[in-house]
């Protein structure tokens, strides 16, 4: 089993309403130094990597992230393999 | 090996109860058996403190097909159609985890409805929080509860069409979340939950079983304190998408006549649902825990048996139908396993594969569960409270401090009075396209497609009145829901209740409970409204202090002709405004300011006498209102309640976007008393001037006082020349105040 | 038109769809059209003249509204059907699915209020030269309920320019006088956009629920014209 973390966030140019609310709340608590908050999704996959090369797996995750886990019109994604 | 002698206390059983169990089994129970007893004998499942009193409810009547005892009650609405409904509390889980607590409360009550074979058509809810103006935590609870209800109901595609929200200090440590769901069914497709037929199987459908809410039923039967926060893992998590799928599957199975009985899995999970089915059918059951699909494979049998994982149902089937049922479940991608078999030995036996893990006579878990007849005594706080009333100089003081316009605006701005739009706009209240009267009016109305019929609902419960006088307070709650229905033209045909009280072991609390029950019984007898389902929630206390006794009543009314529905909004310029039901000379006995919103807003206290009510008189008033609507003599009707006559007038103006010129005779020459006291049995109506005479005749005949108090006019509300304020200004305060508080 | 030649609507049903019966009721009982439900696992539907993708929460909308539904077998049929010019209307969640499937341009963000919104909204019909709103007067102000969590329409600058140039914007949020501004924008949608069509004008997506306002008893029957327009354009 291979563990993969996928992170999905709104693109820079898109208004991140949730992020703004969180930033406001942080300031209210008194942490004035937090300037920007981006809200996103964290998706953890456990993948059966028997008989597959790392390249093949990366391709699969790329495909999934692009087609399903994120909407390329508004979101960016990145992923990291975090080990077995 | 665990020492069960020490474990029973941790599981919430009392010593005498443990002795009773040993007597039944003629041996020591093992831990699994003990767990099963503890959940089945919890207050939540057994109603051991309330059962003897609830027996006295009127539960039969012209329209009743099923009274209390099933997953929900059923009323006959003609044309082979039935409506099914019930209200249930989810107070404790919501106090600890408001979002999930509220969401799973909705999920649970919806399952109760489709367990009866009905398609859910609407939900309502009754909520109580501490004051949101002064506490971030209360805001948080309110915000998350509303979101939890909305997210669940919206996803299910069931409109949340109404309800009520009140804020009062008394609920600061213990909010109330009472949820009601209503379904409609063909009478010949109704389901029961009774197990029967040796060899028939019990099939578990829906979510996998995890460790959610282990000992949730015992949690609900305990007071909240600092330890409750630490018990968060007990709170279950809801999955509305799964429930939507489960709903469609169950209705399809019923439609195809594949199942013989259906039961929702709520508190105490597999245990309580299967035991109840067995007990109702007087049969035995063998359950195999190895067949239960698990989310966490390491779960031990007792955890599997009492897990409260949500979105699961139990169906009774003939074994030959299993394959077809499994196919349908596969099509929708949900679990479906036969986990139990009906036997004829009256025993509840738990197996893991072939290994017998526990064996309990079914009836000892249900009919022979302990019953408590608690002591009761009139609580001490009531000794002087009714003498603590407003004196003439108190009124003068207020009038000196504020202008009448300011007093009026303050009343309208009170979160208990102003619009709850902020709440219902987060609920999909229109899906299924039947909502004929949108939220905000006296009652919410659902039309029945392809008929002329509609069903109206109203929900009410005034904790302050009940605190001052639980008998009269509860009676008023029933009367007010029924009056609200009358105001839309609906004849009340049945009700459900949620009785929220403190610890029943305290004699003062049990006195409140007993009196409230008597009040409901009294109102139901006179108004001829049966109780068809309901729920009791005790232990609503925090740090030893109980909430105000809060029996919440939700009543259903039948409308025969949708074209005759009216609401509370003024309709046309120059219409006459008439107050019916006001007894001018009665105010010396009771100032009707006791427990009022006015007293709370300006004096921050709950005291005085609960308003009077003559239930026979009330009945005549409601009958009169229905007759006036049926004859199409009136264009709007609005019940006078919280906040008094001034607030009632304001609401009819705001909803109608029209002004009014009011000139009503004063009670005891006191403006504030006249317009802010809360006397019962009054309805504000509006009509075309041509109908005034006819209406008066009806009133005389019904021996109900009649007073024309003004006209619908212009863009200002003007009341006895003391209040004068533009509709747009007052509407802004009314519509936006909660949002303003919440975003502050 | 002979009786059995009435227009025939296919109403798609995904797990979690919850407005399919509302659409069915309007089409059959109010418009007298024929209609049937089409399960998401089907890959071929015979005889239908138009497809309705109704509202709801397909697959719970747990990932993103409409994100999972686009992988259903029926969606490749929808694509084929639309490419041949068949009429497709996506309402609310249906609109979100059409966006996810790229049958319409742009994407949906969460409402800028961060709350589910259920209420009547005024809308301006900004285009009537299409089979869905041809029954309205151009510029007409109508009232329809909106009921969504993610109705904040987004499209990048180039895309916006393009849909405006091609008159693809069909409905816009406004107030009762027709003013389109921030205060009449319920969810933050770019330029108050509430409904758009594709370039070929046979695919229409909108956030408001026309099927919920086709009878006076529900407070408005302004939505009926959309379905009537479709019926008239099928013949």
C-alpha cells in the first residue's frame, strides 16, 4: 500500500470566501500577523502499488486529480507520496 | 474477565436494576448482556419514568390509524392516504457537538417516518438556545445547529417548512433541538415493525457499523456537566447522502412488496431496533454479529450490538426474497446482510457464527423493564412568583425612559419576536414543490398533489409560561398550535410532542412534568386532538440547574380546499382590521404580563401569573375562525401571542407590506398593557368592509367578543396615535436583526 | 400534433438527485408532456426529445457539486444527444453537472455568503433567442426560487467576454426593478449571472428552480414559460 496526499486549493485569482472568514476569525482572536489564509481540501489515498512503477502511479494520480478531485477551472492541486 | 458486579454502575444501571437482571437470568449477566440491559433500560429507550403518565393521553380519534407505540403515529386524511409524523429530541448530542448532533437528529426522525412506509414530505423543528446577543458560544450553537439541520434536510430533498426558535437564559447550558418529520403514504402500503414468522430473517441495510455513539442512549439519559465535553466520541456522524439512498431503497422494497416489516435503527442501534421488533411480535430472535458489516474490524460484539452508527435500517423478510433485495441494494451500492432469524422461543440470543455469546428473555428487556413512580412536590420557587407582577409605576418608568416608538422597536427587535428568516433561508423549504404557505406565518402548509387537500403544521411551546404554571403553560401550547392552524383554515386532527424537562428524580421537576402532562391531556380532550406520537427528554440540566419545563407541541391540521387557505398578511388597502376574542373586562384577575416577552425585554425576568385560558372558550373561538375562513369572509388571520397585540399587528403589516391605522380601546387605560400583554384566545383578522356585519353576526352567535380596531392603510403603522413608524423601517428591523446579531 | 407525438422528456436520476419528481410533475401534470426517468447507469435512451438534469445533491455533493455524476454512463449519452442538437436543460445541481462535464463554460464556487440560500429571487431574462426562454419578453423580470450552496458562478475574463459576445447569458439576478448590482446578487456570481447556454444554444444551465414555480399556489408560476418554450421549440 502506498499513501498519497492530494491537496486541492482555489486558484490564486479566485475569491476564497472561506479563507477570508477564517482570516477574520484569526485576527479577532488577536493574531494580527496572519495575513493570508487559503482554504482547501486534503484527500488521502491508499493505493495498491503492486506491479506498478512509481511513474505509472503518478500518472494515475494526476489523471484522478485533474478529472475528479479538482476542477481545473477554479482549483489547483498538488500531491505527495508519503510512503508505504 | 470483567467483574460485572462493578461494571453495572458505569453502564448507568442502578443496584436494584442489577438485582432484577440477575433474577431474570437466574445467574450473573456477562458484559454483553449487561450492556444490552443497560441500553434497553435507559430512560431514553424504556421511558421508565414517564410511561405511567403518558398512558393517560388521549390517543384515539376520528382520524387516528396508529397512535403511540410504533416508529411514528399515523392519521387518515382520506382518499386512501395517510400522514405519518413524529417529533423527537436530540438535545444532549447537539449541546456537545451542535452540527452533527442536529444533523443526526434530523436523520433519525426521517428514518422513523420511512420505516412506516411513508415518503417524507416535510420537516419542522423547535429550537431553544441561550441568549445570542451576549454569548459567542450561544451564537456558535445556534449557527451550527441550523447548519446541521439544513445540510441534512437539504441533501435529502425534504423541505424544512417551519418551526420555532426561542432564546432564553434557561437554555444556556442545555440547548433544545426537537425535530419533527412528516410523511405521506398509501394506507395499504403502511409498514409495521413487528417481527413474526419463525424462520423469517432480519436484514440490515445501509451504512457499515462503526464505534459511533457507543452508549449514546445512556448519554441522553444523563445530565450535562464538564465531563460531557470529554465524551464527544459518543456523538454520531450523519451521512445524508447515504440516508437519501436508503430512503429510496426502502420505498422501492415496500412498493415491490419484498419486505414484511421495517424498523429504524436509532438509539442503542441493533439492540433496541431488533429487540423492539421481537417484543412487538412476541417472538424470539437469533442475531449473528459476524454478519454485521463493520467499518472498524476490531470491534467486539457488545460494541457491534449497541453502536449507534447512523443511516441503518432493519427489515423483516421471507428468506426467499433475500436475493432480490440484495440485488436492489447492490444497484444503489449499499450494504445488505441477513443478521437475524425469528425464532419461537421468546429468547434474544446473540451469536458470533455458531458461538452463543448471550441469551436474554425478550420481554425482560421491554415489558418487564423497570418502571418508576417518582415522587413529586410543588417546587419552592413557585411560592411567591405569581405575586411578582408589574405595578403602575413600573409601566410609568418605562414610558419615561423610552418613547412608544422606541418601546415598539425594541420589542420587534427581540430575537424571540423578529423574523427567523436567517434560519429558514438556510433550509430548503420549497423542494418537492408542495409548500403552499412559506415559513413565517402562523402555520406552514403543504398541499397534497392531485387533490384539493392540504396539511398545515404548527409548533409551539412556551417554557416561561410552563415555568410559572406547567399545567396552564402546556395547555396553552396545545391551544396555540391549534389556534395557529385555525388561522390558516385547518382543522386540527392530531399532534406529536417533545417533552423537555430536568431530572425526573427531583420531586419539583417531576411535579412540573406531571402537571404539564395533565395540561396536555386537558387541552386534547376539549379540543378533540389525539396525541399520536412523541418523545420525552429528561435530564435537561447543566450544573444541577434544570431548564424551564418545555413541552413542545406540534399539531397537524387538515385543509379540505387549498383555494381557501389564508395567511397572516394584510391584503388590501382599506380592509377592516378586527380583533376577535378579547375580553375587555377580565384583566383585573390576571394582567397577562406573566412570563411575557415585554417583561423579559424590559425587566429581564420571568415572573407573575401565566396567562389565563378558558379552553372551552378557546374552542369556540377556533371554530368561529374556521367558519369565517370557510365562508371566505376574511382575508387574513393572525393569532395574538408572544409580544402581544402590537407585535401581531406589526407582523400582519410587514408580511403584507402595508400600513395600518389602529385605534383600539385600552385595557385599564394602560397602553403598554393593552398592546404588549399576552392574553390567550385572540385572533386579529382583516376583511373587506362589506363583510364586517356578517362577521359580527357570526361572533355574536359564537358568543365571542368582536372589536373593529382599525383599517389597512398607507405605509405607516399607527397605533392609537402613540406609535407611528414606517413599514420599511420596521421591516428592516424585523427582517435583519438576527443576521445583524449573528454577524456581529 | 397527434396525441402520441407530444414531446417526450427524459429526466435523469443520479443517486442523490431530489428534484426529479418535481420536474416530472410539471412536465406531465401541468404541461401535459410525456416524460420518463432515466437512471444514471443507462447508456442509451430511445425516443426522447429533450433531457432534463434536475437538482439535488448527486452523490451527496461531498467532493464538489456535480463532480462525481459526470462519470456516470448516461453522461456520454447526454454528450452525444447534445452534439446532435438535442435540448438539454440542467437545473441547479444539473447546471453544476453540465459545468463539470464542460458542456457549459465556467465553474461554480461556494456562495460568497458561505450559507445555503433558499428564497425567491428576481431575475432578468437577458436573452430570448434560444429554445428555453423564447416565451418571455426580452428584459422581462421574473421571480423564481433559488436553493443552493454552490451557485457562485465563475468564469475567467476571456470566457466571460466570449459568452457575452455570443449572447450566452440568459438569466441574471436583479431586484424587482431590474437593477443588477451587489445587493441583488445573492451568491456572488460574476456579473449576476444566473443562467447560461452553450454556443449552439441547445444546452441551458440555470441555478434557479423553474420547476418550483409553475403554479400560483406555490407563490409564482413564472417558471412555466421555460418548459413551455422547450415544448414549443421541440415541435
